[in-house]
């Protein structure tokens, strides 16, 4: 249930801690809002209200974080924590749109958090910033370099988002700020390269390559975020699912058929298919089907007592029967 205006008095509202979730119409944000403990009052902002049902009441405000109205919200409301999920992960969006949302809007949001002394800020990046590379170590730690843009400049918005968030965290010491780098989040309600890939009945796989991949169920990612809210901390953390799995096995578990292709031939064809709207992913993402990008999530598991609930099989099979292209996550 979504209410557009709070119905309680100001005094009553302030008995509970207040959480702001950006990008509330997105699948992950909607699930998170439903999972927040009852001792928190939740406000969600975005250009559209949640499309999926909520199991609890939230306050919804129609606010585009790319606009200056965001400052008015922080000036008029009090928040104890902010979870920033208004990021553009859909590779089908133009680069200029992704940069405006992922970088410029994030800068504006963090400026508001700094100016209004928000005690707790949780930012969600991605393990893709490390880049898929044949020289990667077996496990990438939080200290590993971010090399995603060395081969493809199109990944620049994700790396710039991560880099700016880290610099803000180290500069602003009054906030318990967390920057999370989860592995590929998959499930029926999220939209990213891997969910688009696995939803296709027939998928290309580079001939001679079968890298290990990591996925985490969207429901486990929600619980990871709730753990961060319950136990404030500072720092950068990788987040992993229940383990690693060869790409070829993951394709079978998703119910798809793999078609081996030569990369030298596939690369130009994928580029053309992408621009024509015939394929759901761009050429830069093809590296993640060839080379490893496996992260070490032990630090987060230890510090936040986090252990994924859903197995690899359950996680990947949650995509079965979802063959159509679902709508882009709303910002």
C-alpha cells in the first residue's frame, strides 16, 4: 500500500526512525521497502510509484533525483538513513542517460546527505567495476583495482559512480557510509545484463570459454541491505551469493540453450544486433561471458553475519518462464 501524504501528526512520525529509499519503483527497491523492520518509517521517491505490491505502508513522493527538487525534500524532511537504489543498470539506456542518473544525480544526492548530516548512507555499486579480465586473480578483494573501463569506455559511468562514492565517503566522516559491490543480482524483478541474458531461450556463448560466474538472489540482496541498516558501519564491501558456477551450467539451469560462437565473428554481429534492438546486451558485456570476475565476499559475511539463503539452483531457476523483456527499473 502506498500513501502519497503522511496521515499521522508530526510528533507521531518522529517516534520512528525514518528511511529514504531512492528509485522506489525498481524491483529491488520495492522488495526492500516491504522488508524494512517496523521500527522504521519508509519514504520512497522516484518518478513513478512502486509497480509491485507492498506488504507494508510507505510514504511515496514523486521526485526525480536528477532534478533540483531533491534539495527541497531534504530541507523539509528528516531522515536517519538513505539507501540509494536509483541507478540505471539497464544496458539498453543511452550512455548519456546512464551518466546523468548514475553520476550527476548521485553527486546531487550525496551533497544533500552531507549538507543535512544524514547519519547513515548505503550506496549500491556492482562487482562489474572490477572488469572481466583473463589476468584477474581467482578472487577479487575490495582493494583490487577497478579495471572495467580499460577495454570498454561504455562502463565508465559505473566506475565513475563507484569512484565518486568512495571519495565522498572518505571526505565526509560524520556519516556511517557503506559502498556495496554485489555480484550479479538476478531474479524476476530486477533488470541488468545477466537477467536479460538468461531470460532468452537461446543465448550466445563464446566458443572455447566457460568462466565461473557469481549470482545472488534478489531476495538475498534485500536481506543484505536490511543487515546493513540494522548494523551501521563504514567501508567498501563485496557481496556474493552461495558460490560460483560455470556459465554453461548456469545457462542450462536457466532453461536456455547455449549456441557457441566465435568472438571475432560475434562481436560485430552483437554490436549490429544491439543497435537494431534484436539483442538485449551490448558488446562490452560479452567480456563477462569470456573472462572471470569473481569476488571475495567473506569480509561482508563476517562483519554483518550474512549468509545467502537461496542456493545457486534456486537463484538461477527463478528466471525460468520470464522470457519476455520486462520493463526497465524506474528511477
